[in-house]
């Protein structure tokens, strides 16, 4: 896959949170997907959907600020806006195999004040 394809897949994953389209995200994520964050150490796909997907209900928007692709990997920095008005800035390192997301490593940024 080319860089444009990987960038498109990454954008679709974030769009799923905005549109609350779990099926879209399930179609993008590989069965052997792992997720790592300051709170999660290589959790599997089922645990990811159990712990992380519920955050979509509080997510109003995700604005991608930077997206760099090299091979089958993407580095994304984005600002998340919650319905309550607060937000956060995070970075994620994504790895793909073909058209499936196989891992995400999340690095939390600071909380942003209400707008």
C-alpha cells in the first residue's frame, strides 16, 4: 500500500470516533490488533473495544494536526474535542498490515481547557 492509502486508513479510524461508527472501526482493525497507552499495555482487540470505544460517546471532533506516513506506519498528532467543551492533544503511532490496523501506541498530551 502507498502512503496515501495508509493516510486514508488512519483518517477513517479517527472519523469512526466522530461518527460513532463502530462497524467502520471493526472493519479497519486486525483480529490480532494490540493497543498500548499510559493506561494499557498491549491490550487485545476485544479489550480495546471494551475499554476505549466507549470514549466515542464523549467525542465531538478529532482534528488531525499532523500525519506522517513511512511505509506501513503512521504518526498522527490530533486535537480531540469533547461534547462538554474540554479537549486533549494526543499523538499516536499506528502500524498497518495491508489494509488493517495492527497496533496503536498512544501518547497523551495535556488536557485543553473548555472553549
